[in-house]
C-alpha cells in the first residue's frame, strides 16, 4: 500500500477529513516521517499494524480508539471502547469550572468516563481536588490511568458506584461543585447516530427514555453533598435547556445556559 491508496480508502470512510486521518494513522503506525511519505506518495508504506488500523477504520471504528489516545483541553487522554471519546464541546464545561471554582475547591465529577472533566480541571487548577465516579470498573480504570498520565493522581479519589442509586457512598463528603457530563441521549436518537458513535459504550449515551434521568436524579439526590455556596455544571444536549431550567426551578436553583463553539446550548449552570 502507498499513500495514494491509503487516502483513497480513507476517503470512502471520512470524505471531509481523510487527509488528516491518514496523517494521524501514519504518525501512529509508520516509522517513516510524514514529510517523507508526502514527498513519495507512490512508495510502499504498508506495515501489518497500518493495514489492520485501516481495516478497523473501514469498519467505522473511531480513529481515536484505533490510535488509543486523544487530546482534550490541554491534556492527552488514553481512550478505548470502554469510555466515551472526549469531545471538544465538553471543554466549555471545563472552562467554566476553572473560572467558577473557589480557591482550594473540592469538586465531584459524576459519570467521569475517561476522566477528562476532572483531570483537565485539576491540571489547570492546581489548588483543587476531586472525587471522580463511574459505574464501570474498566471505565474507571481508564480515568485512573489518565489522572496518573496527567500528573493529578494525588488530588483525585476514584469511586466506583451507580450514580442513579448509590449516592450514599458519598456519605460524610461535601463539595464546592458537582461537574457532570452524564448520558443524555434518547433511545430513538441513538439509533440514528453515526456508525462511529455506535462503537462507543451504549451506557455512556443512554439517558433514559426522555434523556433526562441523570439530571433529575443528580439534582434530587446529590444537592445534599453541596456546600451552601455550591453549584452544579452539567453538559446538556443542544435541545435540553428548557428541560434543565424546569428541573432547576423544581429544586430551587437558578439556571444559566452557556453555548458551545458551534453556537448550541451546551452547559447548564445551577446555583441556589
Ligand atoms: C456521556 S459519558 C461522559 C464521560 C466523560 N465525563 C466525558 O465528558 O467525556 C457518561 C459516563 O457515565 C457513565 N455511566 C453511565 N451510567 C452510569 C451510572 N448509572 N452511574 C455512574 N456512571 C455511569 C458511563 O460509563 C460514561 O463513562
């Protein structure tokens, strides 16, 4: 296989980003320099690793799982099929957290996945500490590995429990903030997502029949773990702002909405 064939095959999978994908795969699976390959596009570049990576990509596996890592905020994260791939839209929540957390804050990251929210916030705000929670052992293992990779292990406590039912695991703890990007997609929407997203864990996407189960439970069951001045930052779907305002109002919170880089509603800020 040469560069021309690689890009031709990737174009069928990813018409808008095939050249970038080719470079990322070559960087991961070829020992030749990209500049050399681009200058010698007919030259053989095939390695067994590159062939199997291309096959996986042709099977619509996300590029991030194939190379096993991804950038989020200013940090690098290990990712595999046990965790959601960190999205740039989620960086909005991290930006708000960095800005709003008080000095020496202790915060809770519910549904942590790769750990990207807790770890990037901790990495940028070196005065803070956190608890990060996921239900799945293999997912929490990735978050722990990412905390270590980004030098924040000593300031984060990983906890394995079901956010929907086992909040008592936090008995005796108090937090300055709850940060969470929980599963929030309705089942009929999941069915129509891209083949790539369908490789991501269903449990990371499914937010109950109305997409709101985690927001309702978290506001209802975790407010008692917030200090008086505490707040909640949720990532939300582009069409969930009104629902979040209703949930906030029902529990005596004010609710402000922040937009993502694409102009969509993306983060809800709940404050008593
Ligand atoms: C939308 S992903 C978000 C991951 C990460 N916070 C991010 O922003 O990329 C939701 C996460 O919630 C976890 N999860 C799903 N159901 C859960 C539950 N009942 N209790 C705790 N975590 C759960 C999934 O394993 C997944 O890692």
